[in-house]
């Protein structure tokens, strides 16, 4: 089972079927930080989703940030992140 499937399974009682399908397919990591980009439909539930990332990756992640800008440059870095 991949990470997205685990995330969907852990949120199935919280999010609708449509919202589950909109969850991100991947994420970026910088040290112990995860950076995710959410569909605008999911922004109201960003706290719950972020908490699930921390729950599913307890040994690796200490913080989850939301990328609200674009990813650009040689090293594919986000230009606007929010905690």
C-alpha cells in the first residue's frame, strides 16, 4: 500500500469520497519538514490532513507546511509556503 492509499484510508471517515480523490499524490521533504500542495476544495480541512501526515510519518516528520505558490527553479523549490 502506498502513502496516498494509507492517507486515504486514515481519512475515509473524515473526508467525502470526492475529497479523498483530491488528496495530493506526493509531497516534498526538507529535513524533518513535509511540504504539501492541496486542492482549494481541501483547504478548509488542511489541519486534519496535516495531522494525518504527522501520524503516518512519525519517525520522519516534525512539521507540515502548505505550498501556496508555484514550484520553480533548478532545485524545484516552492516559493510560498505556510505553516
